[in-house]
DNA sequence: CTGCATCCCGGGCGATACTG
DNA sequence: CAGTATCGCCCGGGATGCAG
C-alpha cells in the first residue's frame, strides 16, 4: 500500500477483497429498492399485506408479493396466515431481520449526513458536463 | 455504532420512515452491484482504468465507464487524466468516498455474520416450497 | 490505454384480470 | 383481503466497432 502520505490511517479494507464474498447475496437483497422499504416498515411492528402496500406508495401488488416472499425465503421476515374470512396475513421481522435494521440505520445515517454534499457534487458535475446523459 | 442496548424493544426506527429520504439516492448508488466493487477496489489505493477492469472480473468496459462516471458525479471518487501517450487516467476515492468504505465494511461484516444463516434459510424454504420460481 | 456510439437481447417490473 | 397468472413495455447492460 502507498505509504509515505499524510495520516491515511485505518482503511476498513473490506475483508473479502473485490471478488464475490457474501456481500453480493446481501446486496441483491438490501440493495433492492423495495426490500429496504419493507424492512423499514416492519421495523415498526407487525404489518398486514395491505398495510405494507399502503405504507409504501409506489409499490405494485406484484412487487410487494415478490419482495415479501424473498425476504421470507432469506429468513428475514415471517409470514403468518390466519385462517379467517376475509383472509389475514401478518408479516414480522425475525431476529435476523431485526439485526438488519441496524445496518439500514447506518445506511440512513450515512445518507442523511452526506446527501447534501452529494446533491451539490451532482449539481457541479452536471454544470461542468452538460448533456452527458449520466445519471 | 451507538449503544446497541440489548436486543428486543429498541428498534433503530429509521428516521425517514417508509417514504423516500436520502436513502434512495444512496441505495441507487451503493446498492449497485458494480459501484460497491469499484469502491472496495479503490479503498486499497489509486487505480487506473484497466487495473479496475482487471480487478473486477465480470465487469464490461461499458459498465465500468458508466460506474466511475456516476461515482465521480456523486463526488465519491476523483478522475485524473494524465496527458501522455498512451493515455493514463487515475481514479481515487475522495474523503466522502473513504467514509463510504466504512459503510461497506459494515455491510461486509453483516454479510459474513449472517450469510450462513441466510443460506440455510433459503435451503429450508426451497425445500418446503418446491418449484416456486422465487429467487 | 481510455472512452464513446451503436446494436440488440433478456428479463425486470407495472398493469390488468381472475381466484379463494 | 391476499395472492396468482398473463401480457407487454421498457431499459439495463453485454458485445462490438471506432476514435483520440
């Protein structure tokens, strides 16, 4: 590593290197737009299908179904069917799902802390590179 | 990571609720498959275009270009062109980019800690739901 | 080596309609 | 209310070719 520079200090140096450790599998999940929103909503408590859909404005019924299925498959949430009419299905975070909320929290914190800087950087870049088509 | 209290009860309660805070903008970036890998690679030091491409096996030249452009636009990396022949372009993390590596580190840690449990959960689920088509 | 333009395909995702 | 099935569009992104 390039030494002789100012206090570079401690790089996190992601353990797994640039290859594919377990990060990919996790990113495919939490990197997913809807998954994160569902987890965030469930972090507040048990929710029914319709409740989730109403709490997450843009989501289609199809995507919500797929999303909760995948989260359930990964062991991040539980799906409880109550045999009644009309049907009722409750979704709830598992212990692992709860632990994930802390990661999401860290994400939200970092976002809150840097979103302004990012927004300004984008403005400057767009101004310096008109019609680049990058987004 | 602040006082994590013991488990249960204390939900992180992501500040922004289920709507769209700055999380989305950040997720669109770090949630991106290639962006994370580029950041991880650059966390180890300055890299040239070809170096990055070689360090990230599956990436196409097109996607690498798009990825570094977007990261540059967001102010996460710098792009330095050295007027020489053959051309040389160096990419390096900015201060903000470095701070992001800590988030990625947290991500990698969580992944390492739970990937086994997730893998097992998936196996169990797939076994209980044959031919579901979910992934 | 670095980077842009073009072509083109697969699949992700929304919209809609139907069942229990 | 909860969920499945089907259709169709759009675009992400790989492959290739060309330029500086």
